[in-house]
C-alpha cells in the first residue's frame, strides 16, 4: 500500500529506527514520560547530518540516465469522490535529483487535509498492485513519459490509523532539509466518479 509520514522515523539514519520498526502502522510509539536529553540531542545531531545545508546526497541524480520528468499521481478518496489528479514535474536542471524527490515526498506526506497521506515512489519495471484498474492505466501512461512516479493516496481512514504526522511543525523541523525548495505541482484531474 505504501507509507505514511511516520515512515520517516523508520529511516536507517533515524536513531530510534529500530524502536519504530517494532510497531506497525496501527500503533503509535508510546509517549515517554521524560525523554532522555542525551538521546534527544543524539537524534537531532544525526538528523542534522542528513538535513543540513549543502549535503551531497541532494545533488545526486535519481538514476542514470536521469528521469526527464517526475510523474506526480494523487488518488483522492477523502472527499467522497474517487478522483485521480496527475502532473508531470520538470526537474530544475540536468534531470531529477534526490533532493527534489525528497522535498516533494516529505512536504506532501505531512501537509494534507486528512489524517494520513499514503505515499510510494515507483519506477519502471516494478510489479505494482493498485486499488482500482483505472489507477493502473493512468500510472502506465505516466511511465511511458518517464521512469519515476511518486504516488500519493489521500484516504479518510480515521477509524483505522492515528493522524500523521501528529505534530506538523515538529515533523518539518525533524525532516525538512535546510535546502528545501517547495516545488509547485500543478495537477490536472484526469478521473472523477462518486465514491
């Protein structure tokens, strides 16, 4: 199905990744009475190594040859409609870089109207499952133009999952890079039927 905002805490460079890996998406990490100040400082220092200005991984191309475009696919099941919106995002220069992909995923996984925004990054050649056949067809059309698509699913799953991120400001402080660049994604509705 994909991941939600809390997945960022499970990334290998997150010090408590092992603790988060022990829980599934149905649960939340229990609140600690008093977080260990040394652990908190260590977590921040580790994340800073990844999010600080000028880190080299942000300039790395997503693949060789670099994708000419990034496909952006949004399935919205939150508003009472089965609606799919898409866009083809042009990279800044010389092909799609890891920093651009990260900024889009980090921003949209946290900044949404529902209790959760599911996401996955797909590339050509993967065997994927889709909730609806129309998704598969639209996704394939996008893959014909590029080889990387970031897919978001805006689903009202309030009864099943806790809202993520719990604290948007803290999420951005933890995972937004100093070199973050908001990439305006101008989507077009390509499919819409009542849900």
